[in-house]
C-alpha cells in the first residue's frame, strides 16, 4: 500500500534490486495513473484505497506479504483505515502483514500527536492472528535535504528544539531495510527500530549542512509559534491542525523519541545506512546539478 508515495516507490525499487522479479510485486495505488511507470517495468498495479475494504481485498489477494505504508490522514480516520486494511488482509488470507511505523510508537508518553494511531495500529496488528512484522522508522533526512536551498538562504536551521537529538536516516536506507524485512522469513513477529548510524544534536546537523553546502548555517532554537509561522510561509495551504502535528514531532525530539541509534538497517540489509553528512551531500549534489 502507498506504492506511489516517496517511500513506497523506493521500496519497490529496492525489492527489484534485492532480486524480486517485477511480476511478483503488486503495487497497490490509490491513484493508479501515478503507477504507470511501474506497469511499464512489468510490476502488477492494482487499485486500492485505505477507505475501501473491497478494493484492498482485491488488491491483496494472492499476496505472501502486504506492506502497509500508512496514509497521512489524522489519527481517528487513520485508525479506521487500519481496521479496514486488517479486515481486507484477513479476508484475502494474506501470508504476512508488514507495518511501517515510527520510533515514537515505543513511547507511551510520546509527544508526537500521531502516536496514538501508531500504538493502536501496532497492537491491533499483533492481535490480528496474521503473522506480522513492524518496522519503526526514525525521522527522514530527506525533509532536511529538501529544505537545503532555503536553509542556505536563511543562513540558519530553525527548529523548536533545545537539547533533542535525532538518529536521522535517509528514505533510501529505510526503504532498503523494509524491502529486506519483507523478503526474510526470520523477521516474522519481530519489531525493528530503523535508524541512522549517529544521533545528531541540532547544532551538529547545522554543522553538517554548513560543511556540505560550503555556506554558514547555524542552528537557531526557535519557539513553537515561530516554527508555525515558518510552516505557514513555506506552504500557504498547510492547515493549522497539521502545523500542530508537525510541531509535535519536535516535542517528541525533545522527549528523546528519535535519539537512539540501532544497527538494524545493517543487520537486515548487510550494508550500513549513510551518515547524515554523506546522505545530505548526495542531496546537495543533485540540487546543484538541477539548478
Ligand atoms: N519518518 C518520517 O520522518 C516521516 C516523514 C514524513 C512522513 N512519514 C510517514 O511515511 C509514510 C509515507 O511517506 P511518504 O514520504 O512516502 O509519503 P507520500 O509521498 O506523501 O506518499 C503517501 C502515499 O500514501 C498514499 N495514500 C494516501 N491516502 C491513501 C488512501 N486513502 N489509500 C491508499 N493510499 C493512500 C498516497 O497515494 P496517492 O498517490 O493516491 O496520494 C501515496 O502513495 C506515511 O505513513 C507518513 O506518515 C514519515
């Protein structure tokens, strides 16, 4: 599910890189037209919407493993979507469900306002009697990478964080690990915490950004209200409830929910994830090549 999204596409690519034949992959897409390129690669493309059990039952039929990448809906509708996907998986008799979660799901005192959904989803999955695998992702480095041109202009990295650290990982490395976990039988009924190799303070992240871009970027610890204003300016159509959710990610950072590192990406794939500086360098080179 979610095969047309940024994480989903990379998981599909990683499955192929790891030896899965395109004909053995089903890309389930809410918007099938976005998967035209996958069809051309020989991948099966099926329509599936988290809101509609019938579409998911059809899409899941004949699957050994179904990877659930959640949508970005708010908590309550997302819980309903999860219930529907479990029902569809049961009716389609899928062999295993692999759920893409977040490290905050390990914190009953989580400050991230989507965590109630994640805890619900993980627990319901574990009680579903369908074999399962849970992969808790850390924060994507890609959000920092996408922001780099503006950070260079602002000469600062403004986050509502004081002491918090993040074991960032790139989407590419997370996708490789998720693909590997879906292929390996020993990952059944296991929880994995997928993180980058180092836990970075925000000043250390700013220093890495400065090194990569050759420009001075200093960390600026800002208030929640200033961060909300940056969100409003960056994307005029960001609804206010989403701004609060985005801000709560940094409350979770401050609460230590993204700070721990593990070696589980390497354990699953045999290759360690890139440190932030190297991943951001690739990002910066691509940005420069396209401008
Ligand atoms: N760890 C982090 O730092 C971090 C950061 C951002 C997001 N996330 C999480 O990562 C996941 C995916 O991220 P992403 O970057 O791949 O997001 P994305 O590029 O926005 O992709 C979202 C995908 O979900 C699909 N989708 C949305 N609503 C759906 C529905 N009702 N039924 C079926 N599919 C639906 C979208 O399909 P359409 O093409 O039809 O829209 C799209 O394929 C989400 O769970 C998100 O919460 C994590």
